[in-house]
């Protein structure tokens, strides 16, 4: 397995190399890059590795900038001391997110995860990249805030999103309410699977798996009832009633 390490702290880089060798002696660390610019240059001049272990905060900026400058065609395991980038990391080719200090067990599990994905797509040489491109285009987790703490909620466990006082909230399958780290529903809508989620109106995005029933109203509007309690009636406008029926009928 050919691995590229992107890490601007030398001791951390050397420790990562030692840990990888201890996990699997067949892992070949091709190079170590210490900055965004250096990594972009290296990727432009060399064949892509099988896997990249990438710190997020580098000496010349966030490593997310690498993806804007060069096409990364291999999976990435992000390594960082901060959890605030968790949601953003999974917008790229990420298969895991490890918080420093990284224990050998966590690193071993991440490498095992990569190998399992690789094994799954063995029959198709392009399968891994297709998975990363298509899977990560739509969010699998949502970063939320509960009190002073941050955590993630699986998208599939989200019953609906709503906006209130210019804030976006998420309600999960247990009817727990969280504040989502998003500026507006339009931004969030672009990152969700539209086969599952529907923008009901300016205030709500609903999950098809939590639609209990719906009924017609006057002037061709539709009232939607979810399996979760909602503080107000969710109304589909006349203009969107046809698209809603088509959406719910295709689920």
C-alpha cells in the first residue's frame, strides 16, 4: 500500500510512519508534505498514492485548499487536533477523521476501513473513486451543536430540518432537537440526497422515511404529517404539489 502523509510537524510525521510500519510492514510511505503548496506540487508530479493521511491545519492554510488546486483520486484519512472541521472533511474524499493524539488502535481501525473498502471494490478498478465521488457528494453526517458541545448526527436518522430566527435546526428520529452548523436551508438542501429529502417550503426539509400521511387542501395545497411531532402544519404550496407527489411516489 502506497501512502502519502501530509503533516507539517516533523515529530508527528515520524510517529505516523512508525505507527504505520507497526500496523503493516507492507505500507510504503511515498513522501511527506508539510504544506498545501508542497502537496499540490507533489500530486501534480507523481502518481496518486493508494491513501493519503492528511492533517487539516498546515503552515500555509487548511488542507481543504489542496482539493481546489488538484484533483485527488484516492481516499483520504484526515488527522487533526480539532473536531470543528468534521462536517467539512466529509465533503471531500474522506473515509475517516482521526483526532490527535491518535492511538495506534484508531489508526489501525482506519487502515482496516480502507482495506475493507478496497476489497469491496476489487472487481472494479474505478469503483473506489466512484464510491468516493458519488457517496461524498451528499452528506452522510450533519455537524450539530448541543449546548457548548459539537457532535454529528447521521443523515438517515434525521426526521426533518427547519429554520427559526435565521438558525437551522435538525430533529432526529428520537425527536431530539439540535442546532445545525449551516447558514440556511438552501445551502443544506444542496448537500442532501433529493431522493430522500424534500424542501417542503421555505421553513422545512423533510425525510421521506418519516412521512406518515398527507392530504389535499384547498387550492391544490397539500398538508404533510410526519411520524415525529411538529409544532405547526407543514404545507406544500400549489406550485410544488405536483413535484411533491412525484417525489413521494418514487421513494
